[in-house]
C-alpha cells in the first residue's frame, strides 16, 4: 500500500509539471501573436506618413509652385508681349492701314498751277490728283527738284516751310491735294537763276517721282534768297 501511494504522488507531480509546461507554451504562443498586430500597426503609420510627404512635397507643390512662377513670369512677358501686341495692334494696324490707304506714285498725276505772286514772292500750287479707282490719302510735304533737259538737278533741294501742321488729306478718285511752292522773285532778290525743263514731284512717303514740265521761267538756284520752299498738302487745287 505504501508503495502504491508513492507512485500515485509521483504521477500527480508529473502531471502537474506537464500541465505547467503546456501552460507556459500556450502563454508564449499568445505573446507572439500579440506582438504581430502591434508590429503591423506600427509599420502602417510611418508608411502612410512617408507616402503622404512624398505626394505632397515631392509631386504636388514643387511642380505647381514652379509652374505658377513660370506662368507668372510668362504673364509678365505676355504683358510685355501685351504691350507688344498693343504696339502691333495699335501701331501695327495704324501702320498697316496707312500703308494700305496711302496714295502711291503710280496712282497719282502731278501738275503745277498758275502763279499767285505777292510781296516779292512767287507762289505756285503743286497739285497731286488721284487717278486710281480707289480712295487713298496724302499727308505732309512733297519732295521736289528742278531739273534741266538732261535730268540734272538745278539748285539745292527745296526747304520745308516751318510753322505748318500736316493733316491727312483723303482723295477719292479724281480728287486733288495741293502744296505751295514758293521762292523770292529773282529780279528783286538778285539771286542767280536757271530755267528748268521740269519739276520732279515726289508724293509723301514715296520714292518714285512724277515729272511735270516747267513753263514758268527762271528760278533761283544760288546766291541771295535763293531758297525754294515747300508747304504741306491741303485739300483742293490751290486755285
């Protein structure tokens, strides 16, 4: 009986040890599982933060800021360009319009009206007439030069009258504009003279001239009071 009791006590102790060992193993297994969610949770938070920082600062603001800055500078350029456009649209259109409406030499005929002398001055109207089929304009001073029969210029270039204001003269087909050509009477001034064969007249802003026969006698070419003067164009023939 004593031997049986000792065997039972030993078996109970072994069973208790086995149960304790199983309990420890179970506890270790539960602890490993508990760390896993914490680890996942802790990893997820930094990953989210890093992704957000990369998105926001790396992609969105930087290009956006650069793009905005460039757009702003571009806008400044455009404004500058806007002033350029204004020049183009205002200055450019006006220039284009002027080029389109200006009377060209080939569209005009020239003549010299009768003398209207006064106070020792000889005064002739230089007349341009629109012979084209369109409306065009003249503005400012003509160019002029007296020439002999061989085409050589006589005397210096005429001077422009001061104190006169240029206006744009619109010429419909058949209409005329005139500018005054004036010089002192050589018999009074004592200037040296020559008798031209023709007067070359160049319309404003044109390069080609029109040749008009000169039938009004001698003109001053050098010496005292030998200057020939030109005025700006006005509407009409100056008659």
